[in-house]
């Protein structure tokens, strides 16, 4: 038996096995959709936490602002 005949038989047999096996796992599309949804939720939660923290910081009396040295007196 030549090597080409052997490879042909092996390939044909393997393809037949793959066609018979109906359960081959989940498609990657639902997994990608779930990951994209989780990323969107994570971005929303992060934005909400950032907004809440910023509002809380600006509510502190004598808040110096975001610029360095904004709350200090002039002339040093």
C-alpha cells in the first residue's frame, strides 16, 4: 500500500467519524455575544462608580478641585 493510499483511507475514515458525531460542542458565536455583554456591563458599572465617586469628592467642603495646587493660596 502506498503512502498516498494510506493517507486517503485515514482521511476518509476520520471525516466519516466526524460526520457521524452529532454533538461537537457549542458555536463560538454565543460565547462571543456573552463576552461582549459582560464587557458592556463592566463598562457601565465602572462609569457609574466613577460618576458616584466624582460626585462624592466634589461634595466634600473645601474641595481643591482636580488641578494640582488649585486649593492652595496664591504666592506660596
